[in-house]
């Protein structure tokens, strides 16, 4: 008879050091048989909605969290009953992902840790796939790999080695806590988890802003007061919505950007009649049949061309190293309004794409964003962004930089307006361009030249020939 064992799947870090995710829905139930990499849940991070694949093949033994629950990275969310094919004695192995006695860290291993099983003689069993790669290989001594120096969790005195049985090895090092994470002790963090309290909302009264047990208890008492309801009852004059997920991340990012990078915004109104005529011709061209072409498509290509002569707008300020990072590629971000809030996914290496390829990439990007399926990797690594406010009938604005980028272009609505052409008044199609840039990276002259080049291309697309 085949022996079985219970393995836990802990919520992994889904990208960019995210600390928590909300369980939106389970795709499986207790008792269901699942296969490796089968989608078992849908979770919302601070950046996107992500489908979680199963790291094991087996039977769902327990769902630890309910839909609507915000779960910290590293916390168990589901347990599986799997065949213990690698066990020589038929006994059950330790739970996957849980810290062994030798690690002793409070609350188990840290974000996204996974386990590899080792047989009784110390030879590693087959490593198990996970969201970020494969389990770590253990040393031939049979002992777990050492924790890296500077790991976030404290390490207690090592316990005696376990007898000849399966041992666990952490496959990923825990990422160090950032200064943005609330300062508290492990017992206080456990108390907060038990009370369902987000420590980011708790003001610390201890030394250096340390959050104490009393701070958590006082916050819990205040939270339970009638005035602190999250959503008002029907008929009330106010409705309160919890700030979490994408909206919470976006708000924090915009505040950081607005008060970190010195913004400068310039405006230029352009006669884009020639661009609109080009767009009409391309739509009737068989070479572009089946492609979705819009003013955004042409404007995006124009931005990429204008960057060639103005590379300073495609850079980043590295405060820690006191360096200016010049990107030799363009990951073009496109601001997208979604039901869950504003996101800015980006097209990788957009500068290498043809107009048709760019059209396809834009269509896929916007469709994915509207469906809430944008992955964390698509939301990170952008180098410059475009926000198309013209689709809302807006002419101009002062866009806030996407954090880590030097510039953002806002495209206004295309409108018919009186315009002077060859000293005569004519009705033309015009668009207003708004450019915000980080004045630490971009001088006024550089920003103005870029905006002028962009305007020249949109006013006369043939100008591209002079810039490439």
C-alpha cells in the first residue's frame, strides 16, 4: 500500500517583494484530486490578479484561507495529501515549507520558501517545481543548507539532528526586510495575525517607532468600535471601501513618486492631421489587415523614435548608488484603467518592434489589463510611460511619473479646431501633448527637445526619416 504524506503550499512572493495577497477564489475544494501545475486559486497582489498553479499532484486535504482573506507571504494556504513515493520506511515526512527544528524561526520560513525532500542516507530526492524555479539541492551530509547572512528572520540555537528521516531544505533565501516594513517583534506580529490586523496601519509608540503589543491591542479595540466599519449599511449616507490590492499599491507609488522626483511638466499642441490621414491609409492597407490601429499606436511609435535622439528621458535615478542608469532598451509602459484601479503594464523591448508588432503588443496589453490578468512581471521594469487621457475626452494634464522612470507622456484628445496653415485659417485635427519628467535626470532643454521631436513626427510622419 502506498504511503501518503501531507504537504503545505505557502503563499509565495509573486514578484517585486510583495508582502501579501488576497485570496479571490478557490478553483478546487477539499477532496479534489489535482495535477501538477493545475490552477488551484486566483489571488490579487498589490499589482495584479494572479492564478496560482499547484506545486503538487495529489488530493486537497485542507484550504487554510477563505476567499476575501488577505494572506501574508509565507503563510500556508492549502494542504495536499500526496504519495510518499520517496519514503523508504512508509512514515510521513515533515510538512513541506515548514521550518525544521534547526531553523527555529518564528512563524515558519519566510516568503515563498519551499522544501526539498532528502532520503535517510542524505541523497537528495527529485527537486519539486514551484512558482520561482526548483527546490534547492541539499548538502551530501544530509543537513539543511545554512541560512544566508542577513536573512530577515532570527535564527535560534540549532536543535539536534533528526534521525535518518526526511529533512527539509529551504529552496529560496528569505529576502531581507525593507525599511518600509513595520518594525515589530515576532510575538507582536503573531498577535496581529491572530487579530486580523495589518501592522502597516498600526502606529508604533515604542523606541524608534517599534510597534508594541499594547499598540496592537489598542488598535484592535478601536477597530471594533461601531464607527470603524469598513462598509456602511444600506441607507447610510457614506460608503467605505477598504484600501487594498492594486489601488493601495498605486496610491503608495504615486505618493512616493510625487514627493521624491522633482516633476516638471511641459505642454505642446500639435496639428496631427497628417498622422490621422496616415492612420486612415494604413487601415486600408492589406499589410495591416487584422491589426488594430489607433492614434495611440502611431504616438507610441513616435515616442520610441524621439527617444533615439533624447536618451536622457529613458533613464533612472539610483539613489542608493548615487548613479544615473541609462537604459539601452525601452520597456514602454501604457497606463491602463481597470476595474481594480490604475495599472501600468509595459511592452518589453518595444524599441525593437515594427509598427505591426507594436500594434499587436498594445492590443494584447490592453485586453489583458482589462481582464485583470496582467502578471507582476509585466508591471515591473518599465523605462518610460504613456497615458492616453484623450480617450476620456481630456485635452491635457500633469501626469505623475511611474516610480523609477524619468518621463511620462500624456496624449490628449484629437479634436477639430481652427488652425493657421500657410497664413490662412483652416480646420485641422489637433492634439495636446503633456510631458512630465524628473528634473534630476532631464534638463529643461532635453525635455523640450524630446517634446518638440515628438510633435514634429506627429505633425509630419515623414520627419521620421530624418531621425533614424
